[in-house]
């Protein structure tokens, strides 16, 4: 499959009254057409900031200070805001946001908001788009007769998430970014939403970036996984390999902390907590929590290197030069 997206050396900061938060510290990731990439990691590791940067939705006090976001070969960081709106955002790329209720416009009915997405992406009149809205609502399992005239505050969490998915899919994007699409939902609705995403992705043949802190969901849904820690991509591999043979000490810690129903596994957490990104540790940002830390780790940031075909890791344990 051809490369659809390639993010290189992406650096994002947020200027706050406490100081400058170095939220992304040279992130690298990529995605092929029709591929499903999971981005996993603890809260604050940079998953959502990466997604918002790809969509060019980083607002003040945030700033993308360096990097490349190549989408179909075009660097999205170099095109104008108008080009981004007219040709990429809401056309070739769409996003399901973490908080569906707050991402929907509270003053417009569901039918209008879906029609607006269709009209924007297909460049058809609102009247024509409105006629297509029921079909999209049915696709995500909502009764259009009931849902079209509801306002966002009248939706349950599961319905709001379905409306968000409908709006994202109405544009038939080449790349769908789903940021924790199931985090606010109970497990039954979670399963329904994932099944729905799976079906729609298979039919629409679009690529997906699924952002989640839930490794179980990522392993079921994704072809490949990028593990992030404190603003860096620290391990990238196929889903199977990352669960069977994780290499980075942080990835191993994350996997060892997942409970498995019925297994007599001793759960071990990762000691310490995520660093303050205003003053992150020098060298490898994971070194204060790592059992394998040695001198070089405290001074030199490890590069992301391919250590096995298709398996990349940023850790000095796997560098040739120590
Ligand atoms: Fe641990 Fe060093 Fe590898 Fe960082 S580079 S994960 S501190 S061994």
C-alpha cells in the first residue's frame, strides 16, 4: 500500500504562565493507505496533540515550531489555512473528537450538522445534503426520524458518539482520526462503536488513526501500533509483534500492567510518574523510571531505529554504539 501520511520531527510547544511545555519532542510516525494505526500511551504523552497537529488544529498558546506533516506527499504545515480548509480538513481528513457532546454545536440540530458536513465535503447545496443525512444516520445505527431533530444536549453519550462518527464519515475521508472514541462509553456501547468503526472502515477503505490509552482496544482494532511517551514516539511495530515481543522498557511495563481475565498473572505497574514537560528529564525522558537505565540514557535522547524489519524502537539498549 502507498504511504498516505508521514510525520517527521514534529515539535509542538505550549506557552503557559508556568513556562514552555515541550509537548511533542520530534515525533515521527507514518501510515499507509487503508491501514489502521493505533497511538497508545499514558495521559499527557502527546497522542491527542499529535492528532491535532496533523489536522492543524493547534491553537494559542500552542505552536508547531518544527517538523513535517506529509499527507499524500504535500506538507500540510506549508499550505495556507484556506487550502487546508478547502482541500484537506473535513474533505480528505476528518476527526472524531474525544468529547462528542462538546465537539457538537449546541445550537444546531443533529440533522443540520450532518448536512453541513456533507455539503462542505461534497460541495452540494444544503438542501441536497439534508436529503442525504438520514442515510448517514442509519449507517451508524441511529433512527433518523428520531435523531434528525434532536439538539446535542438531548443525546445520550452513545448517540452523541454515533453522531460524531456519522459527521466524520459523511465526508468519506481518506484518513479518519478517532481520538479516544469510546472512552466516555460503557463497555457494551464501546463494543458497538468499535464494531461500527470496523465495518465502516472496511466498506469505506479509509485509513484510521485510533488514539487510545486502552491497549486491548488497540490490539483488536489496529494493524500497527505507535507507543508514545512524554512527547516522543518510542516504539512502532505491528500489533502482534508489539504484544508478543515488546522491546522498549516502557512498552513492556505498559503490557505487564494489563489485567487478563482468567490468567494468574502478577500485575506490575511502572514506578514513578510521567515527567513535567516544562522541565523534562535530559536524555531519554523515561530514564528516571527505567530499571535498565545506564549512563548514556541520562544525557542522550535515543533515536527511533529499525532494529528488526518493521520494528522501530528508541532506546539505547538497542543501539550499536554504547
Ligand atoms: Fe531505559 Fe535507557 Fe532505554 Fe531509556 S534509553 S528506555 S533509560 S534503557
